[in-house]
C-alpha cells in the first residue's frame, strides 16, 4: 500500500498556505480553527495578508480566553497536540485514545472543575470493566501530560491526576503473563507450516522468529538492509501504521522506536536461507516496484504487491494455530491420546520467544539487550525473564551433587 506525502496547499498565485488556510472558488481566503470550547469556526478575508492579520488577532483573542480560566479539556488537548513533539504514528494513537476514553467524559468540562475524585472514579470504572492496568496507565499518562499544560499555563495550581491511578490499582483484574512459545511449541508451529497450505508464510515467520525484531521492523525491511556478504541485517527504519479518522490505517516509514533500535543483527543460517529463497523468487518473477516514503525493494509483500499490516500477520498466525489444533485434535482422538495443542499468540510473541531462546542459551545480557534494540539492560531484564521448565531442569541436573545444602 503506497502513501502520499502531504501536499502543501497553494493559492492561485502559487503562495503556500498554512494549515487551516484555504482559498475559495470565488478567490476569497478562509481560515478554519477551533475555539477554547472546541467549536469549529471560520474567518474570511479578501487577501491572504488580510487573512493572516485576522489570524494574529484571533490568537490574541484565544489567549484571552485561556487567561479567563474558562477553557475546557478538549481545548487544552488541541493545544497540547499542537506542541507535543512525537512521531505521527504515536500522536495518532494518542488522539484515538483520547477520543475513545477521555473526550466524551471529561472533554467538555472546564479545566478548573476537573477533580482528583472524578479521575479516580473513571480509572476505577475502566479497571472494573476489564481494561488492563497497563492500558489504564497509558490513559493516565496521556491525561496527566495534557493537564500538565494547563498547570504550566497557570490555569490551575495542581494536576488532579497526581496519585489518581495509584489509589485504584486494586480494582485491576489479574492478567495472565504473556508466555513465549516453548521450544517444542515453536517446532510444532514451523513443522505444520512446512506441510500445510500455509507454507507460503514460512520465510516471513522464519525471519520474524529468527531475529527477534519488532513486526514493523520486519515488514519495513528492504533488500538494501540485507548484507549477504557480511551476514548482517540492518535495522534502521520501521513500518508504522497511522490511524486516520474515518479511514483505515495509513502506512508510512519512520525512524525506529528508540536510538538503540538502530542496530545490526547477524543472520542465523535459517534466516539467511529464507531471505535468499525470497530473493531468488523475486528475481525469477517480477521485482516489487512499490515505493513508500522514498523506500523501495521491500522484501515482504502480499500477492498484490502491497505491504502487510500487522493485523495481517496476526490473522495468519491465528488461522495456522486453528488449523493445526483442529487437525491435531482429530488425530489425537483417533490415537486415543491427549492432543498437543498450540496456544493462540500474536506476532509480538515471536519476538518474546526469540528473546527467551537467547536467555536459555546466552549468558551475556548486554548482547541480548543490543540484539533486541532495548535502550537499557533493565528493560531487557524486566520484560524477558522467562526460562523454560526444560532449561531449569537441565540446570538442576548440572549442579546435582555439586552443591551441599545441609
């Protein structure tokens, strides 16, 4: 799927117009804006200079509205989103989160009327209704940051979000920790793909499970990122999915999640073989000509030559697991034994599984952290601490007789 770069509007004289500025068919100019109550308004002028003078006067007027302490949360959010510096995909997620969980409940309230108790009750209700603590924490962090802007503008003296989540954490429902696939489960998953109608997915899943990369990093890979001579994969960009109001997600290429996400990953033999097979297939058919934000030569595309969405991969995993489990259940029943079923998992579990295999076989935590592209070792230790039962049993056998307990 291709994406178009934002095209700057111009008037009939070729002058670039600012965001919110338009030229009507009759030649007049228009500026669209939202006031401090989040109501959409328009101002008009016969010339661009006249319009921009009115815009300057408008900003002064809006500032008076701010100083009146009569603004609502929606207006503060509009200001916050204008000055908060994050990647477009991150901002689109913030906007979606705000619209879903905050706007209809708090948006129209004046900032000065938002209380700690109200926010705590909202968090409690979200937790009681099954939203995960991590998701509510994301909402809290967003709301806290927005209202912090009102504090900095001296609209209120203190942020009412302070401590609101800590007071209601006990209402969070226990959640099962996401488990990496065991070595056996991973082997079953791949063996089934090889012998089923899903074999076309084998190269992508081989690279996904064999590098520990984030799904956006994998789907954004181009042949320029593959160094077969030195056996390295360069991770220097990522595929992002930006939510567009009233539309499907939009795909674009962006910088990786953090500075340490830019890294080189040595190729395992299976990964190298999978990439070479894809390369040979593309050379013998038609090389992909898709271009996104200046990047071409994408490795993983669908049958129509378009880039995948993350959900495409998760759906494929779900279909494979369902197909395998159905077949395994039938075979186990005919053999009068318990079936060895695969758990349902997401593409992120592939990264989690790769990290777990590293922990099971590599003692150098710094090496693991760098391969995964984490900003620090503590992140690695906090997230990836699973070690399989088999490995634990092997460790106990190794020290059997070597440690005196009593």
